[in-house]
C-alpha cells in the first residue's frame, strides 16, 4: 500500500495488486497539441500521453494520420470529459 493521502499530496491509497499493474518506467505527459509529438521532449514508448476526451476527438478528426501514428508510438490514456 502507498502512504495515506495528505492535503498537499495527490497520492491515493491503492492495493498492492493494482499498484503492481502500474508501469514504473512510464512518465506521464499531458498532450494538448499534435506538434508536441514531434518535439524531442517526448520519448517513444517511455512517455504515457494523457489526453482529455474532447482534445482526443479534435486531434483524431483534424490529423487522423498523425494521431494514428502517435497512438502506435506512445502509450496513450484518454480521460473522459467531466461534464458527463
């Protein structure tokens, strides 16, 4: 188990079996534009790209080929809109 959350920390209490599923080497990065994938900042197969659902839909519609290649090259996590 991880340590209990405090007001200044965003850590959550999770069970050991779930924490074993988390990739220890993946670093999270928020993707807001497709141009971020061409920068040298992100490393393929090491960064976990986080996208909001609305941004994901926009990118997939405007840049389908680039978005497809990004999904192949990176681990991608899409979070649902909070308004649902």
